[in-house]
C-alpha cells in the first residue's frame, strides 16, 4: 500500500492529531478485549464528524482500501480486530451528546459517546437509559448498536435494537444515509435501520443515533440469593413471574466465578457465611417494595428453592451486591487466559440443557482448564468461560479449549439455541455461524452484504 499517497489525502480530511501511524500506538486501536487475534492495522483515523467519515469512506471505496470501524474495543468476538493491514476508523472523537428531549423521551448522540455518559446525562434529567453492561464505562453507543448489545436489564427493556429510534449511517461509498428521525411511527416500507443493528460494521459505519429513554425507576430493590441447584434458580424465576414481580434483572454466577472475583477485588464482599454452588442477583423496580421481596424470599427459603438471601438496604449495599456480578469478566481476564462462549437456549429448555452441559463438563474434567459459568438467566443466556493460568501458553490453551468447545456448541445446536446471544460473530465465531443459522439465512446475509458493500471493504472477514 502506498501509504504516503493515502496519508497525504487523509491529512486534508482529518486534523494532524487524528491520524495515528506509530506502530506501538496503532496496535491498540486494531484490537479488542479478546486478544485472540494479532492486530496489524495500517494506520488509524479518528474523524470528528459524519462528513469526515463520508470523505474517508468515499476515498477508500475508490481506492479499494479495506477499513475496520472501531468503537470502545470491548468486543468479545474479534469484531473490531484489524489483522490484515486495514485502515481503522475510530469513532473516539465523535463523542457528543447532541440533545436530550424530555418530551419525547429520547436522546440524540454521536456514535463515539461512552454508554455510561448517556446513562449519567439521562439521570440528570430524571430519566433512564436501560442498556447496562459491565463495560459501560468504556464501550461506545455505536459499538453497542453494531453488536446489538444486550446487558443486565434485557428482561425488562430488551436489547439495543429495542432502544434505537433512528440512525445515521455512512455507506461504503461515502453515501450518508440519514434515518435519524425522532418518529415513533413510520410504516413506509422497509425499516432499513434494523439491518445495521447487529451488523458489526459490515454494512456501514454508524455515526449518530436517536435512542429511547424511559422514566427513571422510582426505587430499585436488589437481593443476592444463594442456590444449591441450578434448577432452584429457574424455579425462583418462574415464581417471580407468577407473582407479578416487576423484574428488571436476574443474573446468576457459579461458586467458581465468585471465588475468582473475590481473589482479584479486595473490596468484594462475601454475601453469606458459607459458600454455595450458585448465586443470583435479583433486581425489581419500584412496583415491588422491600417487604414484598423479603416475604417472597422467605417463602422461597421455606420451600427450599432459596438457600440464603440478603437484600440491599442502602445505595452502598446496592453497589456491593451488583459488583459481585459486574466484576466477573475483568477478574477472569486478570486470572489468566480466557475464552468465552456466549450462548442462549430458550428458557423452557434451560434446565435440561444445563444438566447435559454439566454431565459433559464433569466427564471432560481438565488438568489446567476451569469452566466458569455466569449469565442472564431471565433470558436464557449463559456465558461459558474457559480459563487457565498463564503457566501454559496461549496456543496450548486455545488448542485444548477448541476440543471442549466443539462438543459444547453442538449441544447448543441440539437444543436449537444460539452460539452468540449478545457478543456477535466477528472473526472468532465465523466458523460456527452455521450451527445457529440455516444455509438459506447465510446466503441471504451474503446477498445483503454485497448489496450494501459491493467491494467488500467494510470490516472484511467478519460474520461471513
């Protein structure tokens, strides 16, 4: 690639501090959380407006230059990895919250806005943005949309798709597609914005979004609950639904997950006097008061579904209980090598799926690989994490994981589940897409890709 020619052009589009070609600096922009693929971007561009993104893509299209869109780099599937001399287009500098509309309950943002910043601005207006992820302090709205992020509040509010009112997207040839209206009803043909949600930057680069906000919950009740058996978790979930609790989250994690989190977080609390096989974090909104939740948990204790429970009585206890769940992913990365499966099966099949998974993992007990389970039980989403200390090489770790993972994923297929509930496909899961999608679905995806990106310059090698 004739870098001098291309850099000369990009210097006419971007400010001098918005082009990174230093080999050490640019590497971090070409990677994501997984670190499973070696990044090797050619250089990094940090545009500051939609118009700059448009000019960059128009030039790349005309010169057949491949690009990788880049958000907060917190992805779990290699979707933002530039490993083949591509140009990284980072949205870091497009980080403005343009408008909060307290009448229509919406917010208009640039794609590079940090998710937590949207939450905080909504809170200042007595509103609530419900997409809540462990990576909220560094992930970006554009990346959340491009991966159709789910998160901790999915059971009550849905995922990112359910929050998007409008989008502005730049296509591969530089065309600016303005679908960023504030209309709640627009039944005029194909709703194209939904193609870009979850497309992982393979169809266009999201530059702006209009998102739904909701009234701030009056009060949230949070409890940490201990369980002896996985089925007890599901029984408790069923009872919460039957008794009409306004459930906003129901998370679970294994004893191994809790042990690792404790080891790498000095401030992490021990919620109970003894250890249990499973833990849950149950959150209900203001329609449920503390006494109702306490009464429910006491009843569940009597019928042996719940082994122990504690309810947060103030904001600090609230934060401490949620930290037990939110700190798991970062603790795992501190612990050693990690490879994630982000699977989902329908909730009615979750019990049987878990039984077969446990039988298989027990049979495959490994010398140096631990399997750590946690996830969003209320929507059937289990994060299966394979981890090992770095006393073994990464190559040996991944080689051994592949053997275990293959059977795990075929179990997901048997139960007609998904091999990616919320992390996307990216580079890492391309080879297993066919376990969850039919040949006809994949063919149609390829045709859509060719229609929007005929030269294949947008995030090449991802998904398909």
